[in-house]
C-alpha cells in the first residue's frame, strides 16, 4: 500500500518517520523508523516475509509505543492472501 495510493484518497502519509526515544527529557537518536504514518494516527509497518514472526510483532509494538499513534497495522505482503497478512495493534 504505497503512499502514492493513499494520497489521492485525501490521506496524508509520512514515510520513514524517525521515532526518537525520550529518557529523562533527553532525546536519544535510536534509529527506530516507522515505515509509514497515515493521518498522524495510524502506524503501518510493512513486511514481505513468508510468515510473521514474534520479532515483527515486537518491533511493531515498540514503534507504536514510541509514536503518538493509537493503532498500528503490521502488513505482510508476502502472505498468499493479504487479509491473512494483517495484524492490528492498539495502544
């Protein structure tokens, strides 16, 4: 689901969004980057793997906690059917 498909639908989309870690009011550049954030509310983590692993879910949950988003979708484009490759997380 590239950003160019979301923008004509009127949705704002930011790609490769840095997610800083704050520790005692100090911003630590951690290298964490969300693949996409849509409308500033939904985080999308995109994968193309044979199977979603626990590490992929943990990564998505970490990004969700570091972002201001309330919902995240882990999308696996490597699944036979896309509906089988979608996981939803809520903070």
